[in-house]
C-alpha cells in the first residue's frame, strides 16, 4: 500500500512461466475512460448520466459498448459515440472498439447516479 495516498499498488505487468505479460483490460478502466466524456449541454459525464447500457470485453481486447442518448433528437447524437470510442481506444491493450447507439430501453432520469442527480439539482 502506498502510505502517502493510501492507494493499493497495482502491478503494471504480470510474470508467467512464458514471460512477462501485460495486465488484462478491465471494465473499471473502460468506465474510467468513458467517464471523461461529457455531454456538451450537461455538466455530468455520460457514465453518471446512465447513458452506458453494456460493456463487453473480448479476450483479444476488442471492446463493444451499447449506449443511448437522453433523446433521439439529441444535438450530440453524432459526436458522443465517437468521443466514447476515442476515449476507450486510448487505453493500453484495447483492440477494436465498437460503440452502438441503442434506443431500447429508452433513457430516463432514473438511470442517473445519485451524484449526477445532486450535480443537476434533481433530488
């Protein structure tokens, strides 16, 4: 444990009898990348808004994300999936990234995290 920050240290690589390997891509890392993407009209990241419905990681490092938008006529409909793809693609170990926009189930404010609701004064 790092005494200055109280964070648990995580190895960057793993040793196996075949040699050193890179760490596996994790859902937490992908969520962290997605959380850097904000809807330009809302000051909350799209993960906290509840726009991410599914994340799939293949053993090859390929990633598939199913996401939605707050409304079909969302002005950011074209750019948000590209921003998500680009954020995930920056992670080490990622192969192809496929971001699919889905409309079922439709998004509603109940999907937002409590932090998002507090940030938007929606108690």
